[in-house]
């Protein structure tokens, strides 16, 4: 089977409050203005089945969830999303902007929950069918600074966010390692810069004339 062209598949990664949604919205408008069709996906979610799985994952009542159950749920949501939405959209020529993708599993379940990284890699391959983003923007910000943004926004914590600062520090270090391992795909952006400056850096990297 022909490999799906992933050049228009762009994921955004980073801990909570790193500014992913803000940047995705700006990039969506930028690409739309250029005349491209753009589809924004939220992970976990993006299909009816995947959104149901998202509800289970983010429900505060499920705080006894086993970490292996958690990784399989994320991965189940992802393969459904990949096959039902991402691959067909790329074939139609859309830009697909993903609010989190497979690197989140490596960072959160692998480094954060300390599931064996070789196993995580295999699970990730199964969960994407090998369809990786052509480009990933990692919005890097220290957990302490991100937590300040949360306080400022006045939002309450969900189940994941209750995991504590040590967990977030492991995730932060994990993202660093991911970016180091795949510098061609993963672009590290300083998420402490202004929303406008980060947007400028992103469109410079995407480089559409
Ligand atoms: N570069 C920035 N500088 C200062 N504040 C920012 C920046 N980017 C985003 N914010 C603010 O931080 C908060 C979180 O931003 P945003 O929702 O884009 O992050 P996120 O990564 O999508 O978070 P989540 O993982 O919770 O969805 C918002 O109040 C937003 O306005
Ligand atoms: Mg967001």
C-alpha cells in the first residue's frame, strides 16, 4: 500500500498550559487565509468513539485507573482517529493540525507513568499504523511556569492534572529527550515567548510562500 503523505500533518505537543490551543487556532487561521483546507483534531478525541474514550480518561471519578489501561485507552482512541480521520483527510490534501499525538503517550505514559519505553514504542507504532506527523511543534515551558498560567486562568484541575509536580517534571524531561531523538521532525519552541512571537516562529518553520 502507498504510504500516506504526512507533510501536511502537524502535531502540537507540550505540557498543559504550554499554549498549544492558542497556537493551533492562529495557525488554522493563517493556513485558511492562504486558501488551504484545515482540520483541527484534539487528542484524545476527534471521532465519536475516541471522544467517548476521552470522557473515561479525563473523568475525575476514574482516579484508580491502571496505567496500562490508560495507555491502551489513549492508543485505542488514536488508531480510530488515525484511520477514520487523519489518513483520509491527508489524502484529500487537508492540513491536519493535531492537538497532541503520539509523543504525548511517550511523554506522559512512558516518562511520566514510567511504563517501559520499548513497550511504549511498540504500542505507539500500533496506535498510528506508522502514520507520524511530518512536523511537530513542541512548546517547551517548565511545569512551574505552566502551573502559574493555570492559576491565572482560574481553571480547576482534571484527573491528569492532579498527578503532581514530580510527574510533570518527568514529562518535561521526557519531551526534551523526544525532541533530541528526532530533531528533524520535532521543533522545540520556547513557550515563554509571546503568543504572537511563537506564531511567527511557527509559520517561518512551515515556510509556505
Ligand atoms: N505564549 C504565551 N504567553 C502567555 N500566556 C499564554 C501563552 N500562550 C498561551 N497563554 C495563555 O495560557 C493559557 C493556556 O493556553 P492554551 O489553552 O493555549 O494552552 P494549552 O497547551 O492548549 O493547554 P491545555 O493543555 O490545558 O489545553 C491561556 O490562558 C492562554 O491565553
Ligand atoms: Mg489546549
